């Protein structure tokens, strides 16, 4: 630590954003382009705020980063201008720091000691430092293929190409195994490809990492639904182990809302996937917000992704609804004491661009026209509580009904687990009560030599947890195939973030 008072001398500064009117005119990432010198100098200043705490909660697996990123170490290297050393240290624990730097909500920052009190000026801008290290590494060719000198002769199939599957595949390839990733979509990347809008992460960042993995020897097969295009018998016969990283893409619906069947009412992913494909050059989306009044139900990340997508498509208005009351703007220590994930109002860049948010409301019904298309939503003010069995219930608190125009309604109310698929039937795997795929302490499912990781195991979660589980399952598979493994295993299958 260069200066124990660095956090007193320098305020937290997040990356500057482009003007909103400029952002709404394209699909590029929202952040402004800085010269290399200015960017690196700003980030080095932010890194200098790190106190190199005796107990660094930022990379504690329960309160901070589940990957165990050695954050104070690479903060100090960045402060000193030792970018290549910082890249080596960061890549030692994280296969894809550019993904987490762009997409992770940063539990490391919530666990930063400087987040205890607003008087400290806010947490170190860890996420910004991390992303910049990754970009500097690519710009200066610090990132190169790591080709294994050993070839074990073992073949591993990874089903699914999201961050968990890609992390597992890269680790196993580097251990000397022959790894093939199977993806049912036409491109590799899972939700990072077709769920995350371009303005949050341009897909060139994904493509350059995939090029590295191909050079290392990982093979990719697209347009292949395992269990249909490739039978389970052939999958088993052709591989010594199988990793299931199929995600948790079964979207939560609410068919109890009157009018849910109207044309123009969709689950969020029905909107996001074709929108992303249009940006990829696959032709116009069939579900565009252009010229429409858009209502989004759900206050989380997916809702914000729909929000920003709709505004860029040219929506007349965008309104995001949340059943819960508006959270406080600062941490309430009684509700979420440091270092747990704080319960605070989260404003995404999309919310700064257009539209509005309404809290403590629920859709009473959708109203349609004579052609069966949605034309309005009727809202009631509500309160969320739990019944005697602990089940969530949304209760109206007044008789007042508010009606808003609506030509497109998007339900972004979460995910219920793994989709039903022939692959699981063929393997004889039953889903848990949570809709996920269970595992033993070594990540192995009830099907021998079949392992699971990521959202398929954990339920819909963060990109950083997906990568951590992918790295951990790679250790388990390598151990099973070889009897021992030197691959890291940052998390246990039962690991959970610290919560209240």
C-alpha cells in the first residue's frame, strides 16, 4: 500500500458515460472512450484508494468475490503502472475478467472496507480497475493462448456455452483434456450472447476470448441440442465425462393476470434474444418496441436490459414496474449491514436515458382491443408480505386503479430453473424442488461421470458465481479422470453468499 490515506485524498470516480442522446442512437457500450493515457491514469488513481486491508473482505468468498480475486494485489500493481503483472494476477483467478468487469454487479465493492461508511467516500472502484486491466492486457497482447504440453487422451463434453461452461472448458483444455462445447444456439456465448444487450457488453469482447479458447484447443459445436441432434448414448460413448452448464432459462410467468394471453404480452427473453440477434445482423426482430408504449414488470437486471433495449428500439414510452417499495439510496445497517449485499436503489445506465419507474405497484389486468392485442395495463398499489407458510404474496392496499397505455408488455420476473429437455430425461436426471440440477460434494450429478455447474446448479445468479462454479467443476472432473488435480476450486457446491 503506497499511501494509507489514499482514500482520503481521492474520491471514488466511476467510468464516464457518453451523453444519453448519443447512447440512444446506437447499440455501443454506454461508457465514453478515453485516451489510453487518461484512462490508465484515472484507474491508477482509483486503485490507489485501496487500503490493502489486513482482512480483505472484497475477495472473501462469502461476502465478496467468490472467485477469490486477489484484489488488493492487482490494485497495488495498477497503482505502480505494472499492468502486465496485474493482468497475470487477475487471470490467475478469473478466466474472463472482461466479462465480470462489464457484467458483474460487484459484490467485491459491497464488501470493500471503504463501503462501511459514506464518510470514506465509497468503495474502491474495483470493477472499473478490473475491466481496465483486462482491456490493457488485450491491447498489449498480454493475453495469449495457453496451450497444454500434456495430452491426457481423455475427452470431456461441456453442454452449454455460457460463462460457467466456458470457464470449465478452458480449465479442462489447459489441463490437457480434449474438450468439446456443445451449444444449441447458432453462436457461442449463452446469455452473454443473446441475453445481455450490446450496450452492456459488445460481443467483440466475447469473440476475442473465444478465439483464444479455439487456439488453445477447445472445440465448439453450434446448432446442436444434445439429446436431440446428438443422442445421449452417443454423448456418453464419445466422452469420458460430461459437464452440464445448460443454464436456468425457464422464465417465470404469471398466467393468473387477466389478459395475459393477449398479443403483445411476452416473457423478457422473448424480447431480448431476437433483439440481440438483430444487432448481430440476423434481420429485424419480430418483437420490437418501436413506436410503442412499453410496460416492463420486474425491477431486476433483466428488466433493466429490456428497458435499455426498448428505448434504443424507439419506444414511445417505457415504464418499469416493481412490486416492492422504492429502496433507500444508502445502506440501512439494520436491513443489510456491511459486508452483505446492500439493499439500496440500483439505478442502471438505462434508467438515466428515458422512461420512468413505479414502485409498490402490480398489474391487476391487461386490457386489449377487438383484435386481441394489449392496449393498456391496470395497476394497483400493493404491499408484499409472506403468508404463514413463508410464501410470497402481493396484496392490494387501496381500491384505486391506475391505467397506463401499453402496446408491449414484458414480464421480467425471474427464472424458475432449468428448462425441461430430452438430455436430462436421457440421463435419468430429476430436477430439485428449486428446478435446478443437484450434485454431490464433488459436483457430480446422480448420473455417473456427469457433472453440473453454473445457473443449472445454483439457479439464476451472477456471472462471477458462474465462472467460479465452472472453475470448480473443472477441478472435480480433472480429479475424477486423473486421480488428482492441480486446477483451482474456488467454491464448494453448497457455497452461498453472506446474507441476512
